[in-house]
């Protein structure tokens, strides 16, 4: 294990030197303001009764081409709701070869690629944190199949978090399965996502995550070990600039409740231009067993968004 970690760190140093030689950098941005109403007050106590401004969120993306086969990326984020509002959110170097794609850095590694709103087991990606180092090896097998291995080595205690992925990307059918292990929790998870593009404007999907008891202990989790959902995305509805999505949880979503409750969520989006949009989300998300006056909590978010 230690030899593997030393090799990985040495390779990262080589990639870092390559980034210094980067010749061209493209900068893009994404600004979002969020106004919310949250019955439970878990996001903002001021928003329990009325729609209230919650935060500004600005993300600056730096894309650099080092060579024909090496690219570098970094994202800085400003979030007005955080105590430390400015962070380096993601960064990575990508080596593209015909036989594989290799990434090194830190980013949100998605377990449910089709997910829009619902977070099964309150997780949709894994991330080592800004101080960690992640590696991803994606190896194509034919035209539509990819085998992947994501891992985060920790030199201090000689441990390794990892995720093995098998992905199929057809013209209409897509599927992705994951098996992962978290060393700090000494627990594992499995996830799946299957989608079908019924038309150019309609995609339906089913997804799920199974979390072991050890892994669930680190999460604000759903009650059942296997959390699943179905959903659909409708784009450019009737040739318009409207997009809509709908997701429905198939399991009890409340770790504090013994009653059956199925969470569901929806999002509508209007694209004024290719840079300006308005998103509205509704999330019926938990049964509060500690409050006998209510059965369900509702979350509403209105989000103007400008990309540049």
C-alpha cells in the first residue's frame, strides 16, 4: 500500500509541474442568488414562515490547456451563507489518452449522474475535501462501456478510500453502477443509475444507493439501507424555453420516523437566454417525528442564475 501511495504522489508532482507551463486559460462564471422557504428552518430560521433571501453563490471556473492531452481545471466559490465564504472548491489535472483518462486533484465525484434534486441517503457524490487528493482512472472498453476506479489515499494512516465504476452510455440507454469503501467509517456502499431517453426532450431514470450500517452512521441517512427513486426530465417543453424535472423517492425518507413517507421533489426552469435562467424548486422532504402538528416539511427555493 505504501509503495502505491508514493508512486501516486510522485505522479501528482509531475502533473503539477505541467500545470505551471499552461499556455491558455479560459475563465467562466456562474452566479446564483437563492430565496427560500423552509418549514423546518433547517436552512434558515428566518425562512420558516415566509420566503426569505438565503445566499449569493458565485463560482469562477478556470480551464487551462497544458498540451493536446493535458488539461487543468480549478473552481473558486464564494458562498455568502458560509463562515468562510471563499474556498477553492475543485481542482484537478486531466490526462487524456486513447487508452484511458486519468484525473488527479479534488472534485465532486458523482455516484448518481441522473439525480437532479433528491439526495438519497443525503449523498450524491464523494469528495476527499480540499486538503485531500483524489485519483480517477477511466478506461474505455469498446465504444459505449467504461470501467473506472476512483481512490483517495491517506498517507498519514496508510488507508485508502475507493470506488469502482462500470458505465454504459448508449444512444438512448445509459447505466452506471458503483461499489465504494470508506476507510474512516469502515463501511461500504453500492449505487446504481439507469436512464432511458424516450425522445430528444424526455429522459426517465431510476436510481438508488445502498449504504451499510457503518457507512450510514456517518450520514443524516434515510431509514432503509437501500434508498431508491424514480424521475423524469422534460427539456424544451413543446419547443419552449421551459425545462422541468420530477423525482419520487420509493422508500421511507425519514430516519426519525416510523411511519411510511415518500419524499418527492420537482424543479422548473426558464432559460431567458443561453446565459440567464430562473430555477424554482419544491422539495417535500421529511416527516418530523418530534413535531406532532405537522406530517411533512416543505422546502421552496427560487434561484435566479447568470452564467458568463
